[in-house]
C-alpha cells in the first residue's frame, strides 16, 4: 500500500520538478516475466524513484547496505518498499558474506516473476557519461538462472537516465528504454567458463546501455557539449520535440567524442563567447533574438502589459508556494554533501513541505470561509499558481536581460552577435541544420 501511494505522489512531483519527463520506448519492457532493469546512476534517490514511477510493474530495488543500519528504516525499506541490501567492499569487507543472502533473495523474487532494479555502474556519479559497469548484474543474473536450472527465462533490459541539469528545478529528464535480452544466450559460455561469461554479459550490457545515454567520453569536453547543445537547440524550430532535442544532444556528444575538428577548432571562440555571457549575466537566447531581430518594441510592451495584468496571480502563487520551495532548496544546500544528492534532498524535502503546507493552507481556508466551492478553486489554484509563478519569474528575468543587453551599447552588442553568428554558422554546417 505504501509503495503505490508513494508512486502516485512522487510521480506527480517528479513530473513537476523535471518539466514533464520524456519516456522513450517504454513498450520494450516485457511484462509477466522475471526481469532485471539495468540502469546508469547519475542522480541518487531520484533515479530509482523515477524508474518506479514510470514502470507499470512493481520494482524491487537493490540498494547499498549502509542505508539499512537503522531497524525502523530497514523495516520500511524491505517490507513496504521492496528494497534489497547489497554490500560493497567500501562498506566493510566483514559484510560481503551477507551478499549470499541477497543473491538468494533476488533469485527467489525473480522466480516469482518480479522485477529487480540494479544500477550496474555500482556507484552514483553525476556525469553525462557511462562509467565502466561492475560485474554484479551479471553475477546475480547467472546465479538466478543457475538456481532454476536455466528454466527461469530471465531477461535484462538496459535503461538510460539522462538529465541535462539534474539538480535544477524544471530541468529535463529523458528515460530511454533499450531492447531486452535473455540471459540464456550466455548459457553455453557460462557452463564452459563462468568468469569469461560474466565478462561477456557485462561487456554486452555496457554496449547496449551506452546507446541509451548521452556519453561525453572526456570530462574536458563536458562544458563544450553543454554550450554547443544550448546554441544549437536555440537554432532549432520552436516546435522541436523533446525527443529531437535528446537526439541532437547525443549527436553532439558523439561528434565531439570522435574529435570533430571543426567543432574543436571553434572551442576557443565558444569559450570566449560564453565567458562574455557569464560576465554580463546574459543568455544565448537573448543574443539570438537580437541577432534575428525577433525583439520588437511592440512585442516587449505586450509582454510587459501581460506581466502587469497577471501580477495578482503571481503574488498569489508566490505567497502560497515560496516557503516550501525555498526551504527545500536551502535544506539541499545544507544537507547534501555532494552534488549527486542535491536534487534528492531538494525534491523530496520540498515534496514533504508542500504536502504539509498545502494541508495547513487548505484547512485554514476551509475553516475561514466555510465554502466548498471556494475551497475547491483554492485547492486547484495552489499547484497551478506555483508553476505560473515560476514561468512569470523566468519571463521577468528575460525582459531584464533584454533591457540590460540594450544598455550595453551598439559596439558590444554587435561584437556578441557577430561572434555568435560565426560560431552557429560553423556548428550548423557540421550538423546539417
């Protein structure tokens, strides 16, 4: 019961926090069969929760053993949320023998045609690259098949989790499901030599998983990919889909991984351009609008008029949503020891605070006005006004950026627009845009 309640609540909040995530090829997930979901792991607790939310079947998680030390948490995690502890060397060699019990538990769940989630990299690192996979997924898969005399029919499905800015509210999340494969295709190799078969399955899974993620081979090019991604996405049509954006980002990463000389030759110009933008606190989109003369006095006046007319709704949304949102952000800053856990603390502390604050606000309004019709509208407006407030804030920021850009003077504006045109002309020729 707790699992399905949390799935609904977390599902709603995940879609809000990550701007309605894109789920690709979910039809690939087999039903009513023993299944291991093998995923990358860039974003702490957000990863298993996202996969649980977007999966039709109930998922049982393999989680690192140190989170099970508290007896109360152990009861909640194991009995109600279906989590299974896995012990790693970094958590103490004395606990490694307990993995035998984990292998038996997972094999039993798989014999019951349940679904197990494993993060095959074995570690959570917030990077846009796939790290070398550990052998744990292969070992558990083979152990389960072996315990069932190779009659289990176990399948593994690779899943890529792709965040553009994992810790940021309203950033993008793409969940990409690959094609499932049967563990039995490695049966002969396993019966011949277990170690070789484990390596083969791990290598095969790594190849399949690498196709589902944005993989930037060198950390030196992380910033370059992000900058090229932003500039080229700003060059695409307004109605470009999230899937097309994701494919473009993957193509950019592949091109730069393969040492695309044309892009690398532009790296100095791109760095200089973004250094200016960061110094002036401007965005590439503002420069693009000016370059294409899309910003007009009439359009700006209409935007200002709209913002003035909707100011009361912004104030309503701000008053009713700011405290839980800001509190979650502050808690994340203080409590998250690494960037990997920032989104986890921010999202789930905000979720708890929103539930508490909304309940208190709804009760207060209900007792104050004693009008069910008014209360219904108030309940509907609470989350909608929060999203509107965020959009309003972004619009105001853009208008202020435009005002500041105009104040720079013709020489500086022309310099930035000229540099942007030179860069985008070269980039678009490389990607046929």
